[in-house]
C-alpha cells in the first residue's frame, strides 16, 4: 500500500523544470571533484522529524495527521517502516537515522521495550535487503521519558545510569544488526539546571565512565564504527555539558576518549552556541574530528533549536567549503535533522522540504568547489600568513627562537607594517561566485 500516493520518484530535472517534485540542482550522478553528488553529500532522512513529529508545539496539538496515524502501537510502528522505505525510495536518498523510540514504542518494562525493538529492527532489516537506503546512525533517546528528568549518564540517580547503560547496550546491538555507519551520542539532558544542587565533577566523571563502557561493549560485539558526540550548548538543560566542539574536545582529551570519538555537528546547535555552522565544522576539521553533520538551520530572530530545513545558500556554501576541505565526510553524511513548519502539515510537504534542502546543499557544493578550485580564499590566506614562511616568522614556527632573540629582533624594528584583512572584498567575491554558479546552472 502507498502512503505517499501523490508523489512519484523524485528525479533530477534541472533548474528550468517547473515540476515542484523534482530536483533542480541535486543531480545524484553528477561528478564533483571526483565523486558523485550522492557519494559526496550522503544525504540522510531523520526518522523522528519525518515519521514521528506531528507539528505539536507548547501552544497546540499536532497539525499533521499522517496516513500511518490510523494505527496504534506496534501496528503503527510497522506502518511507519513501510512509509519510511517508500519515502526513502521516492526521494532516492542513500541514508536514514533514528532514535530507538522513533522506530518502536516503549513497553511497560525494559524487556518489553527491547522486544518491540527486535520486531521492528527485524522488519527494517528485511526492507534494507531490497532498498539502497542504509543506516547512517542510530542513537538512544534518553531525554523524553520522565525517568531522565535529571539526565541519563549524568543523573544523580545510579538506577538511571544503569537503565541508560542498558538502553545504549541495546542500541549498539541494533547498530551492529543493521550495519550502521556510525553511532551518535547527543547529550539530551546531560547538563544541569542549577549548581545549587549539582555535583558537576561527579556528573562529568560519570559521563566519561559511561562512554568508556560503551567503547568496551562495542569492541566486545565487534561494532567498529565511529562514535559521534553531537554538541549543543543549551536546551533542554540550561547548561549542556557538550556545549560546542571545543568543549567536547577538551572533555574527550581529559578522559582519554579521543581515539574513539568524533563529532556530529548540527548547524542550529552551532548558532545556539554563538558560533557559525562553519566555525564548528572548522574546529572539528582542523582537529581531525569531523564525523558527520546534522544539516538544518536556525532562525536569526528566534533563540532556540528551530530545526528548519537548510535552504540558506550562503551558509551551505561555507559549510560545504569546510566539508570539501576535509576531503568529504568519510562515513558521515548530511542528515536532515530538520522538520517542516507546523503550517506545512501535508505529507507532500515532507518531500518539498527535503528537495529544498538537497538542492540548496547541491548549490553550496558547487560554489564551494569552485572557490576551492580557484584557491580564492586559500591564496589570500596563504599570502596573509606569509611572514611565517621566512625570516623571523619561520624561526618562530620551527621553534628555533626564544624571548631574548625576539626582543633583540623587536628592538631593531623601525616600523611595523600590517596589511588589510579585506573582509568586505572577500564577501563580495563569495557573492560573485554564488551568482556565477547559479547563472551557469540555470541556463
Ligand atoms: C536535538 C538533537 C537530536 C539529535 C539526536 O537537538 O539534534 O535530534 O540529533 O538525538
Ligand atoms: Ni541533531
Ligand atoms: Ni537539534
């Protein structure tokens, strides 16, 4: 049975197509820098936003009634799997991602919950045999159920720590069973509300203990995939422990976890942390820890995680610049951790939203690739730092000098000459590249 009857397989038709249900810029077969767009971008559909969310917000109930909502319990979960694979096939998307609770309902006991997981995981595995869509990552939801009110691995209650361990143990087994490419840890409620009742040191030590146990268990069951921390500075807690990439790196270093973890970087989390998306990608990249991406965007007028589909060409260009400089995302991908707006409640909107995001990233990729080919920013930056390639600068970077020598050098300097950083000129160049790329793909 079809859940998305009004939609046929989405094909690349080019920018002049008038068919709203077609790709205008994302051509999965087009080769950019030696890889097809499909291999390079590795798009993924987020189960929770696309098959579970209903548009409800703190002021109102859901607006989106989905075709699978006429079922309940396990029957609904099964209908969701059918709908999901119909959606993946029609969108022609290579990956998907889910939380444990997205795919199967929780039972009244942990045992029952695990049994529900087994039924649906078995069904997903069957569907995956005939589908090209693979699992980019899965994760355990340890924030929705009231038991996690004070956190999961950072809860003051050891029973919650144990329960959370059981959840992740199961999720790692599921990752293995479905051949997942990665495993994600988003902090959920791992953070705190007030120091008045918080032992931060114990909570962070416990979080590290939890991660080490996860690493050990993955080794034990032969699950050899990158573990990814997804930083977020706030929401739901006021202070999330995985604030941003830099904070995450310090944590991983302190607790000897850098060999096992990379980062899953979400655009809207970057902006909540007061950074740009490209800043977070850049910090991860220069530290060799760029794992995967939750592709979405926030709203400059709103201060929370609005999880919008990423349609901003400028941001996508600068993000793809980092990703291309990283040599791609390896086993990671661009996962649309994004939801349609409450007013876009028709099933067809789920396609329009993904098409918009995929096309916008395709454009960003083309612009970024051209910028890199022409070494626009690279040449400028190389020249800007050229004082470190000769003379005193070279001695500094080669560790061949010291404060005494540098003082002697400074004393004989008559004049210090700086050069302009040319910010506005560079921004104008980016605009030029954007417009040139757009006009070249439109004719
Ligand atoms: C929430 C997070 C979440 C993770 C997966 O803000 O983005 O959706 O991606 O738990
Ligand atoms: Ni996310
Ligand atoms: Ni988010």
